[in-house]
């Protein structure tokens, strides 16, 4: 996710359309959340979901026969998931986070020759990728293990310590939310990561915009961040 913000606007389509009834206080990272069912403004997410559906038959063949896998990394991924069937969610999260994080970070401009490309699992396992690609692989790995979409979101956020945009996976387990992050193999509680300020989050069912508690709908924010367009990140 490495591209340039083309300008700062003062309103977000999502927030402008949101009502107080749609807001959830104390959501991810202690923010106020606004839910929308539409994926308008998220072309990269729509694209990767479509390409994932086209790729799934390959996953199935690879799971049945390692010789059918496009590369060793994909074979290792399918073997990992097979070994995690029936494991507890914490064990699954830790193993998947470690597995994905072993791949070296590669920015989209060097990897794909363009500023922003969201990779499918096989694409990531062939070339590695950047922060949202790690999060997508982790999300889809847990989905393959039966974790419902409503319990997970990919979160695009601001890392205030490094002063850059970033993406992680958030997973709900009971009353707690855990963060799978490519900068650490530790799976950490979201309320212990105060330097992360989310812009938006998304899963297969909906998307959410995020505002700090107490902020108003007229806050000066960049709607490209809330609606899904790329920013410089790692």
C-alpha cells in the first residue's frame, strides 16, 4: 500500500451518510465506528475478493496433492492449515501470524510495478508483499479454518510512532480483540496498541469508518483513507 494521497478533502461520503444510530462507541482501538454495507470506494478490496474466488479451486487441488501447488510456499500454507484444524483460535492465530511474517516485506512498486496492489494468497506466497497483503493472507487463512467473517476485519490505520499508514488483522475472540501484525509475531490486544489510530476496517460483509471518541462528523479527515484508497505505508 504505497501511493500518494492526491489531496485533502473535508468530508467523507460514508460519514456524511452515517447517523448516530449507526455509530458504535468504543470499537476497534477505542474509536467510534460507523458501519456501511457497501464496498463503494474500496476497489482494491472488491478486486482481491473476486480474484480469491477464482483462485480457490487451486487451493483445493493443492490441499489434496502438494504436487498441484504452484510453489513450495503455497504447499506449506496448505499443510499449515491442515495441521491447525481443530486447534484453539489462539493457537491458530499465533501459528498463522508467525507463518505469514516469515515472508520479507516488499512494497508494491517494486513487486508489481504500481503503487497499490492487494494480493491474493497465492500471489503473496509467490512474491511476498506489503502490510495489507499479510493481513489478507491471515484473514483468509482463518476463514479457511472456519472463523466467521463477522469476527474479523482488516484494519487500515495510522501508526503514530512510525508516522505512516499500516494495515493489520483484528480478530474477535469472546470479549477481546486480538491484532495480527506483520511487525511482530506476538498476537496483542487492540487496547494495548494506543499508537494505532484506525481509518477504516473491512471484511467480506461490511466496512467501517472510525473516528476518535468525541470527534465530530465534520472533522477534517481524508475521505480517501476512510473509503479505502492507498496511502504510504509499511
